[in-house]
C-alpha cells in the first residue's frame, strides 16, 4: 500500500542517510504514525484551529525553529 511505501521510505531515510539506530527509528516512526493518522504523508495538515502540518505536525515555536 502507499502508506507502507511511505513508512519504508521514511525508515530508510532515517537509518541510512541519518545513521539512526533501529530503536530510534521505531520511536520516530511511531510518532509520525500518530501525527499523520497512519498516512506518513508529509503534506497532511492538522484538523482544528492550529495550523500544523508535516510528518511531525509542528506549529508555533517548534515550526519556526
């Protein structure tokens, strides 16, 4: 499925390009899964009043940083 392909792509990016260990990758993937509703779509926007978007749904000071 497209969601699985996105998950694998993000996992590969984190482990190979950024050299993160499997446990760290798993933790990050878990956060992304929750924040994107399991879609792993970086273009997704949050519902509600805050304007958050991306894999980590950053907003406010986190987004600016």
